[in-house]
C-alpha cells in the first residue's frame, strides 16, 4: 500500500502518464473504502481509485487526482472552502 515515502515517486508519474503537471479533478463513482479501493470517473473514463491517506470516500465525492499506480489512480478529497 502507499506510504509517505512512496507517494512522491508515484505522484511524479502524473505529468508523464496523465499528460498534465497540474492535479485534475475526478469524481468517486463507487465508494472508496478505508485502505481499499473504489472507482473514479476521470476525463470520461473509469479507473480504480484509492485515497492517498487511506481514508474512505463516499460515492459522488469530488477528488483531485495526484498520481497513478498501475491501473489505479491516487486521489485526495477536494475540501470546499465554505
């Protein structure tokens, strides 16, 4: 699983694989369980997704894609400023 030592290396794949150096938005389509994976809709495609810090995320949550590990996107929740 991910840890703080491997996250920078995995996040460095973002520019190469996803074609952008800027984190981009996606949405949770199938809930991501705590320390598990779910499904994420990203740029009109569906990927497995895990949260970078192991927390669970509900269906419909807006996320930022921060990296990729194999066929799984690494995401973090978007925190609203409200």
